[in-house]
C-alpha cells in the first residue's frame, strides 16, 4: 500500500512538471509576448556629514524605514557654535573700526584746503575706510560659512528608504564626507534586463511591462521601459538566456510603476512585454 501511494505521488509530480513545462514552452513561443529575464536594481546612497566632528547621536538601526526629511544623526555642535560666535564678534569689531574710520574721513575732509592736513593724509583716511569696508564683507561671509557648517552638523534623510548599513556609532570622530549610513531608496526601483539585437525593433521607451517574481502566487508588478542602451555589449554571465553568451545584447531598464518592499536588490525576475502594444 505504501509503495502504491509513493508511486501515485511520484506520478502526480511528473504530470505537474509536464504541464508546467508545456505552459512555459507555450509562453516562450507566444509571438505576442516578449519574455526577458533580469534582476532588480535599487539605488543606494552613502550618507555622511559635510563637516568633520564627533558623532553625538545615531537615531536609526539597520532595517529601519526612514521617511524623507527625517533627522538621522547629529555631530557635536559646540565647536561650530563657538565659530559662529567668533565670526559674529569679529563683525562687530570691524563695524566699530569702520565707524571710526568714517568719522576720521569726514573730519579730514573739513580740514582739507585749510593747511591743517595734507592731501596725502586725506587719501590715507579714505584708503583705510575702504580696507575696513572690505574687511566687513569678508567677516560677513565668514559668519555665513560658520552658520552653514553649524547646520551641516545635522544629517537628514534625502528620501524615503531603508537603513541598509549603520557604519558608525556615537563617539566616533569622523572626517568630512565619511559615510555613516547606507540608505536603500524605496523609489525608483527598476529591473536590469537585456534584449538581443533582432528583438530591439520590437520595443520602445515607455512600453508597458509586467514584472513577475519567483514567489508562487505573487501578483505581477506593472512597469514600463525607462531606458534602452544605445550601445551593444556582450551578454553578461549573470543573465539567463537561451542564446549563446557571446551574442550582442542591449541593456534595458524596466521601471516598476508601483513598487513595494517585495522587490529586493538583486532579486531575479521575469519581464513580459506585450508586443501588440507596439503594433497598434
């Protein structure tokens, strides 16, 4: 009885595999559908500060979903606050010197021609005033740089995404542009696929597409062709294809219109393009 049961299960498995193969073969031979194979590509961003300093706060862990504009990390602000105060004090000092130089020019202007001062003294007073005016502009610019540096001690998320890697920890002294997080963006998400040269004339940018994952029973994702490479290349080794790997192919980017977190970086997918859309 057990042998009979095992035989029936084995026979049912063979029949199921046969129908799956027949369905796949019929799909491959469907002249109205172009089937391509590719992998999901998701943009990743290395985030860091534009200034150096000691990391004070890291607010997210690996795997956390981060909304756009969220405050992600802070540097120790004290050195940059001191620089702002120093720049502001320098402006006040220059303003005081400039005010005194302006009064000196006005007094010497009144004495000019009376013999009380020479023309050279008057010219020197004007020159000193102009130098201080330049110093004031420089001091204002320095204050602006200091305020910008202070703002750059705060790191905000540029887009919705998931923390892929938390690289630093509080207390770490980082240099300018050192990455502290790697953020995997939620959008855009696309599929990198390849099409052979004979099939190139069947497709076009904006052409609708359906994206299928290997998960049983999963719904297809809607998408469209966002990019067709103008340059031919040899078929990459990672691409599944029934053609020889030495064939020349063109790279495609199929953009997923409504992606979700079901599409993961590097996931193999199947893309189907309905050619009747191109013929109409």
